[in-house]
C-alpha cells in the first residue's frame, strides 16, 4: 500500500511541479515563445495545481517519500503564490473614482457585482459548476448586418447579446472587437462566457466582425469600428440602449482599434466619409492587453525574441525579407488549434500566407519613402498619440509577462491619460501572458478577476 501511495505521490507532484514551473518561465526567452499556450493553460489551472501539489505532499508524507513531499510542497507553494499575486486587491477604483465609489453604484449594479473579487470558495463553486443561482439564458441574435461597405455589396456582421427577459436593462451597450493581429480570427471565438455574464448584468453586447488584412488596411478597420458605434447609436431604441452609454472594448489588436476609435473619433485620416456627420463619441473604452504604442511594440517584439526572423528596427521597411513569426506558428499550437476548431481553422485565417511587407502595407506606408514613412504611420496608428483631455474613461487590463505587448507601453499610456485628466483604471497582472481572459475562463483566476474589474468599470459608466 505504501509503495502505491509513493508512486501516486511522485506522479502527482511531478505533474504539479511541471505546471507550476511554467508559470515562472519568462515568455521573452526563446523557450517562452514556444511555451506561450502551455503557460496560459498553467496559469488558468494554477488553483488545481496548488491543490494537486498539496495532495502530493500529503501522500509523500504518508508514504515516507521525502522527494515527493518536497516536490509537492514546492509546487503547491509556487502555484498558491501565483494565485495570490494575480488576485490580490488593488486600489485603482478608489484612486480614480473615490473611496466611496462602491456605495455610489445603483442597487441593481451593486447587486450584480461578483462577491468577492476572488476567493478559493467562489472559485470552487465556479470550477465545480455549482452557481449560487440558476440564471436564464440571454437573447442571442447572430450574423446581424451592421453596415454595407460603401461602394460594394460587402455586408459586415455582428452578434447581439441582450439581457434575458426579466433582467432589468442597464442601458449600456458593450461594443467588442475580437483579437486578430489584424488578420486573424472572427467574432464569437472564446468570448461567450464573458458576453453571457455581461448580458446577465443587463448590458447589451455587440460582438463585431470587422474587416481584416488583406481585405482591409488599418485605417479601414478603425472605420469599421466607428461604423459599429454609429449603428448601435442608430439602433439604440431597438435594443433598449442609451446612446450616451456606449462602451468600446476589445482584446489585443481589437483593443487597439477600440482605443483608436475612442480617442480619435473625428480624425480626418481615420474617419470614413460616410460618417462625417455622425456622432462617434463613446462613454468609455476597455482594452485587454492592447497595443498602446506601435513603435514601442515592435521594438519590444523584435529585440525581445531571438527566434523572430526580423532582428533589428532598421529591418522594418518595405524591403524586409521575412515577416515576424507569431506564437501560433508553433507546430504544437497549430495542432491544438486544428483539433480545437477543425474546419474552422482555415476560415479563422491561421493558414494565411502573408507577404514579407504585409505590415507596411497594413498601415499604409509608402514603399518609396521607406522607414521614415513607416515610423510616421506607426505614430499615427498609436493610441498614445491621440490622448487628449476629452478622451473617455479607460480601463486597461494587461499581463506583465505579455509575449506580444509591452506592459511598459501600457503604463506610459496610463501616465499620459492621467496627465490629461482622463479617468483611467490600469491593472497589471503578475506572471500573466497575452490572451489570459480567453483560456479556460471558468477556472482561470486572472480571467475571473479581470471580469470583476470590467464589471465594476461598466457599473460606474451606467
């Protein structure tokens, strides 16, 4: 019996030690690039890893196995520390909105907030599928056309989530742009848990499918976001939305586009002619691991990742021989994506072959002008460039170990917004990587606390 317990203990502690070790590998290393997705999974499952390590430690003690006991203790401690650091309270809302911000919420908004922000007990209820109350399903309308691109018959689509019957509407519309690297994916990928939750809060969610490269360039994408805002405002009565309570949001490239549209609603180079008389202002903007400064971002990517095929900033010109490698080009991640999405793999663009100068083309850099024009275009398409006192309140959620987006640029955006007098809540999650809110959100501490912070922010915008 003792031998069996020892074997089980060694198996459990070996697994938990491996999973906890992934949490502390820096993504900027060559190994970190390939371990991007395993790290996301390890972070999402870190409470399970902590429990597994503790059980392995106990079995190691019972079976008189010092090695298993030590491995279990180390892995349980490392995973628990990760959970504690990710979920620890912050004072951002008090700093921005005052110490009494929670008391100022309406009873409906206060009642809907998750309580507490995170705890082992609430996590266990969520992980075991035992909600405190059984909630009705939101109303979900798919593939709703929101605009026909001028001069074409191309219809752009969105999904609309509405509160269930019997849930009091908040009057707020959450207009969301998916992550994409500007050329990948589509609406309704990994976001259903978040949208279902927001609809249960009384919010209307518009999940936008904007055009991607090579069909569109970056200016066109910003224009599509603004068209989504204009459409929601024109359909406000239909969905029970207050047109003054529209919140733009997005993740990664989608968050970048949301910030651009929110901060530069009237910019002549970023606003389609068909919207020249439209009210494109928004109540607020929420961005998950979004690009604040494109020049800083590509400096970060190029210098920080030895496996990347571009090696220096000077290579960012139309003669660049190769595009930058992305995490999903890893064979392991590709196999998982093909398994996860099956036939959707091709439709979502993961097999796209891009030209060497695709990014220069995306931002509209002049091939004749070379690097100087490219850097000017990167400046134009950087949200930090467009910060001004009239910017809407902003929520920034970012991992400090992000593979693709530098946390330093997000913090600089925060400082610039503060200097302009714009309310900004910025939460940086330790040991957290790009896409943390989309992987196993039912179990992930970082996904759950980011949803709580989003809840609080939206409640303050109602």
